[in-house]
């Protein structure tokens, strides 16, 4: 099962832009490596080269001591046992789970596909990741966390000798994460090499043998995990001393609610939910995957059907049937699905920013110069790193895409903003920037709702946290009572 890998002076250029600068290091079999770096550091590009999705501009990769041919692509890499689990899902939505797992690697029985064998092997792979679903379920029916587990199951079905995991726990519950860690330990014991890319430094500290740190397309450090602290890891990633991650909390506001929700019911997901949020307040929503948090707010904004519920904004009853209605009343929502629902990744930066406030730039003809001025301001305000304002959103790193998505939903000037997993898949430096931005929004008088699976994020940011379980609101905890233990017992119903 073992495989040894060596990078020798690997560079990668996209046109005039060089994103990798002579990267070289070796990986030994049967070890777990934490690959760290800010968004844009070159980690994902290097791993795409290793997995055959990209080719190096110069340099070479050795597999078990032999130089790998430059051509071949991902199928050739998989034939060598190198499998990449993508951070952004790489699944065919209209196919079944079994069809996705064996896509391009179908099992045949004579001239025909052996569907029974593929279903059985799919069940076995799903059982390993703790996902008890029918292999014939269409992927489009799965929630985000289930899609992540299907990605992991597909990699296991390919009998990987070197497994690259890019932010694998971003959408997983604590229980699912523990199951994944146990699975990783078993793979390591079997001689599988694992490259673990994550911005959750506590997970890196717990699961890896060594950390490899990249910055600006170069290797800057390689250390035994036991010899560095999380703070040292973060400082190596950003190249400077990183101050406290969370800003100091502002005093809890006590004015009238900016938004009040009563009896909101979203069939199958949320039942009879009441809550309110004040101007200047950061209200968190916690819960396990499937608790109904995202679906609750999608129902509130008209993105899915609701059968009951009253909404007041600034003390006035309003009817919201679509996100356009919501935005007109000063309520906006940032989806957890950045590429699927948050941005038009194949559009440029300018139309992505101004799309929700287009009437501001058309009277009646579109004024691109005004849009570009707004984009320049947003790039500065939100710290969006881009070599050019004319690129597509897809060319930005994950953290910079998230900053663009934040700028987009805030551009219409809302009074209430809902942020669903706002730091999913972004590095520690970008997380700090987003946390300080969230507090700045509250300081400016916005009511901010943060839905997050990261308990420390909710504890560090929020004045209050509402906890959901199985579609019902269990409790709302005030800041003095916010601990991981309290949140977990309410989310799991073990109180």
C-alpha cells in the first residue's frame, strides 16, 4: 500500500503569473502530513499537479523513485494510487451515489455493467465513512455534509496509496469528524500516505506527523508536528506574529429588535421557530448537520417553501417570498455553498459584486465605470487579493472568493445580514479578517446572524447562540454560558 513521493524544483505559471516557485520536498510512506498555508499560498495547485489535474511548468515529480511522465492526467495518477478529495465537490448531481463512486471506473460483467457489484461496494465504502444511504440515491438530494462523505467514500473505493484531503471536515459534525480520524489512523497503519490540508489547526495538531508550510508559492517550513504549537503554525503561515483571532466583544445591545420571527415552519426541516435579533447584535445558530439551521433561513428568505411564520423588520410586518423581496426590505443572506449559490464563479468580479444592487448602476443604461469604482472600493475594504480586476471569480483562492461573496451580500446596504458558514474553507489569516469584519458590521448597527459548525467561532464572536436540534429550537444561550460543553449537550439532546 505504501508510496514515496518527491517534488523536485516544481514551478507553475498561469500566463505571466507564477504561483509555484521551485518547490521541492519528499514524502515518506505511511505518514500523515499537514500541508498548511494561507489561501493563495499554492497548496491546492501543488496537490492538483500531484493528482494529475495540472502539469508543472518546470520541475518533476518522482513516484517510488521513478520520474512521472508529464502527461497522463488524473486517471494515470489514480492508477498509481494517488487520489485527491477536492475541497469543492466534484460530483455529478444527477447521478446516483454508486454511479458517482464508480464513474470512469465502472465494474463490468461481460459487455454489461455489474450494477449489483457496484452497489455492494458502494454500501461498503459508505459504511466506512458512517453514511447509511441507499447507493441509488441521487446526489442532488444530499445535503452538503453528505456530499463531503461521498467524496471521501469515492476515494476509499479507488484503493488509494496516497490520499490528499483538502478541508475534509469543513462540513462534518464532531461525530463524523471523529469517524474520519479513526479511518485515517487505519489507513496510516496500512501504509497509506495522507496529505491533510486544513485551516483547523487543532485537527492538524491532533492527526499529523509533520507539518509542511507554504507561503506565496514557496516552501517556508517543515517541522515535526509535536515540535510546533498552533500559534507557531499560524505565524509561519502568515509570515508575521498573528494577534488574537477574535476581536474583543462589544457590549450586548438592548434596543428594539431589528428582526423578529414568530412560528416559522419549513416542512421537513424546521417547526414553530421563534427568535429575534437586535441592531448591533451578533446572534449565532448552532446545531448538528441536519438540525435545520440552513433550511430555516432558506425558508425565511423564500428559497424553499414554508407553511407558517411571521416576520417583522424594524417593527413592521413584512412579506418575503423571494431573496429579492428580502433584499428590498434590508435582509440579505450569504449561502454556505459559496460556488453553487453564493457566487457566479464564471462571471467577472464586477458583475458578482453589483448584481444584487444593479438598479444603482443602471438609469437606464449600465454604467461600468461606476461599477468598477465600487469594485475597487470593495477590494480595498474587504482585502480581496487579486492581480487584476478583470479576472473571473473562479480564479480567486477560496478565501478571496469568500470575501467577494461577503462584499456582494453587503453591497445593497442591508440592516440584517445572515452569514451561513462564513469561514468555511478559509485560512487562519482570512478567518481573523472575517471575524473583525463581522464585529465591524455589528458596530455599525447591523444585526448579524452567524450560522456555524465551528463552536469556538460562535463562542468567540456571538452575544447569544440559539441551538437547534431536529428542526426545533432547543435553547438560546447568553455569552456568559457559552461553552463547547453547553452547546454540544443541547445540540445532541443529552441535557
